[in-house]
């Protein structure tokens, strides 16, 4: 019996320094409707999400469709890159992916962020054997969770993610059996 986790990277959001309250953009809301339509076909049992508004807004249509409340999990929030805005985001994010133990001041290393998120992911797997679950999250932490199970999911994979994006991870117990991308960008 497989457990399927649909990791959903949030849709496009309106940039603001308010990480927690940053909402989806107009385009993001349109894409969130597409996420809902795609997930309607997947017999979803439950919906989890990061506490960040953009992650919740991306998957709330799915939760409404199945008639369930979103279960907010603090550990599914985006990794904290640094305690204050970095001057060069590309250089800063590259450095943490080159050295999994390195952390910028006030930020999380890849190893620390991965442990935070995967500890909760493994608990969700334990409690939901044989179910189809949506997890609304963020690009960097999503790839760190995927990387825990398969090292092919790394920095270059993260750079190719869309916003939003959906990956179906199929597990037998806690062993990753298959990964399938189900988000297709329309032309």
C-alpha cells in the first residue's frame, strides 16, 4: 500500500518583507485554481501547509474541494536563509547548497532546515499510511525534503522549479518508491 505526498510549491506571490503574510499575486491566484483542478483528480484525503499565507492560499481550493481544514505545520515553512536580507541572494543560496553545514548569521544550514522539515514529513507519513496527502510548501524546503530521500534532488533541480509546481512522491512505509511531476506549465 502506497502513501502519496503531493508536494506543492506555492504559486507566485506579491513580494513584501512580510514572509508570513505575503499573499499570492493575481497570477498566483489563477495558478492556484489550476493546482486545485489538477489535484481534484488525485483522490486527496488531507491537506497540510506551511503557516505562510502564500502556501496556504495555493492549496486552500483543494482543502475546500475535499471539505477539510488545512492542517498547518510550522516545520513546512521556507528555510530561513539569513537573519536579515542578504545583498546577493544568488551567492548566498549557492553557498548553503555547496556546504550543507554552513549557515549565514541568523539562518539555517541545509542540514538543519532539512531535519526540521523531514522530521515532520516522516510523522505525517507515519500517521497517514495509504493516503493521498497534499503539502503546501516552498521551493527550497521542498527540495531539501526530496533530497533527504534521493540525492538527485539538489540545487540545480531547485533552480528549475516552477511557481507553482507539484511533485507526487509515492512511499512504501518510509521508502521513496517513485517521484512524478504533475504540474505542467500551460502555453
